[in-house]
C-alpha cells in the first residue's frame, strides 16, 4: 500500500503542475478566463483534493 500511496502522490503532483501550465497558457491566450478555467478543471477533476489515506 505504501507504493500505491507514493504513486498517487506523484500523479497528483504532476496534475498540479499541469494545472499551473494550463494557467500560464490561458493567461497568455485568454487572460479574462484563465482563473476560471483552472478552477473549473480542478473542480471537475478534483486535482488538488486531498487524497484519501491508503494506509488503512
């Protein structure tokens, strides 16, 4: 289970980096929508939602 927890945390960090990249892209090409786009993606994909404890 520890390996699974590590993998999930790694994926989450990569997805958070993806959100940051989307934010940078949107700021460049659609500044008024950038924050809303990042927020909506995060809400729908639950990227920054804390992971459940897989140790139990």
